[in-house]
C-alpha cells in the first residue's frame, strides 16, 4: 500500500510538472508574439521619428535663408519641452556633461 501511494504521488507530481511545462510553453509563445508586436511598434515609431526629423530639417533655414545641414546640427529637446537646433559638436559635449551628472 505504501509503495502504491508513493507511485501515485510520483505520477501526480509528473502530471503536475507536465502541466506546468505546457503552461510555460503557452506563456512563452504569448511572450514571443508580444515581443514581436513591440518590435514592430518600435520600428514604426523610429521610422516616424526619422521622417519627422527629415521633414523638420527640410523646412529649416539659417539667417541667410540657406537650408540647415542635418549632418552638422541636431534637434535637442530639453526637459521643459523646449526644442532647439544645435551644432552636433555642442550636443556631444552636452551629452558628456549629462552623463557625468548622472
């Protein structure tokens, strides 16, 4: 009787583990789908941001009315919501200072 109960407990444990494996596989597939959707969303947002960036620079002009070169300038958003166009070399030095502060 003791051996029979032991075998029954062992079978129950195996069944529970098999059920857990099945549930985890289902959860894994769900997470894979969610990850894929998030990646697609991120790529779409990146593309929209890139389009916006190019659109902004296509409309910008310097003091003499010449187009602003996007290779030389970057768009900088401050914490208070202000947006600036600054030279890239200043943006890099500013990022270094921000990193030091953090």
